C-alpha cells in the first residue's frame, strides 16, 4: 500500500493508524506492506474498510492526518484524479 501524501504517511508513522481514501477494494484483516517512494517501510493490517461518504469522512477525519474534511478530499482527489470509493483504516504492525 503506497503512501504518497506526507500528512497521511506521518499519521501512520506517528500514531500507528491512519484512515486513507482508496479505490482498491482492500479487505478487513488483509496484511499489506507500506511503501513510500518505492521502498518498503513496514508491515500493516487493514483494520476496516468503509464506503467513502460524507458521514464516514467526518467520523474518520481524526485519524486521517488532515486538518479538515475539505483538505483531505482535495488531497485524495488530486492523487486519484477522482473521489476514491473507499476509506481504508490501516494499522502499523
């Protein structure tokens, strides 16, 4: 699982958990490698997968690494070129 945005990556590294908007359908309990700039950083586990809607964005904002929902949505749509389908909660192992 690639992390290109500094704020989301920092959230995962500092607090060991992050909510990240994604298009890929990860599944709860799935083990993944966290990568950054082509390098494997650590192992992680998918804690939960949510539909990406306004309610879930507000609910998961505190573990997104972003200051507000608008900033989070703008960053995600810039990276994915559209609004991602899912919000994936990832925990560092």
